[in-house]
C-alpha cells in the first residue's frame, strides 16, 4: 500500500480522515505533532498555516508516496496556491472533506484543488465513510 501524508489547515479533517482510513471509531483530538502510522502520516494544520513551519512539510513528504491536500467543503478560501503541486516530487491528490455539512460547497473546493494542480480529487465524509474506500483502493493500486 502506498503511504499517504495528509496536509491541510487546522480543522480540515486530517485526523478524522486518518481514523476513518484506519477503521477506527471517530473521536476528535487535536494533532499536536506529526503522527506516523503504517500507511498514513497525519500532520498538524499549523504546519501549513505558518510560513516558518511549511518547509517541514516538504521534508516529511519524502517519507510518503502520495501527498494528500485536504480542503474542507466549508472553506471560504484555499491556502493552496495555483500550481503548487509542481513543487512536490510525489504524486499529489486532492481530498475534499466535510461534504456533509450544511454550508458545504464541495464543487468549489474541488475547483480550488484542481487549480492547485491536483488531477485526482476525492470527496469524503469521514463520519459516514463516503469516499474512504475509494481512497484506500487508490492507495492499494
């Protein structure tokens, strides 16, 4: 199975998706540091939100086969600039999270991820499992 590193701002759903991918019961906890699992690396949102910590994500990405950029469907903006995926020497996928929320706009989030350079984009609701199997299948390819 390919190893996936998850990147996105705080509360984008990285830890919740990690739990769903591992088949665990979903419970909220704030990720304080980089967590390594068999096939997943879960990173704190502050790493992508803070200029001085962003370089650490590049270093951690060398431990993964695939970079997953997470963007909540409820976000009014994207932290990922256009064509950012060309900076990675790994495959980069987009993951739209929180598609079940009342104010969700997954189409907009997907457009932003595609603008960032993600060719493959998954829509996920980690709480009911929507899209989780598709990501697991993709990592098994």
